[in-house]
């Protein structure tokens, strides 16, 4: 996919928002001021990571990570991740 240089910020913003909301939902967070924001999400992820990291790790090239097939859509003057985006769960995440 070709992204015009002038439009890179709306696309990167859409992807960033998607991943933030994905992790917020995955770790039981809430949106809004009562959630504690990014610091609370970071703390939850850190606790989760500390509890599941094995003592020996596979190399990057041998690992299977979760990936996403994102469908980016234009809505008025904004770019959003479409609802028909797909998560492909990897065995090592």
C-alpha cells in the first residue's frame, strides 16, 4: 500500500489508536479519566509480562508472534481501522 507523505500522520494515528485500544481491552483497562491512563495500562502490562516470561527464550527468527491484518478506511477527514480487521494469534504471545 502506498501512503502519500502528507497523509502519514492520520495513518500512523489510526494504527497507534488501534494498538492502544487493543491492549487496553486485553488487560482489562477502561477508557476515560477513571482508568488511570497510560501509567495504569503500563503497570498492568508489566505485571503480566513479569509473570509469564520463561527463563529461556526462542530467537526472534524462530518465534511466532501475533500479527494483525488491518483494514484502514477513510471516514470523513479521518483514517480509522476497519471492523473487518483480523488478529492472527501467534503461539509465542
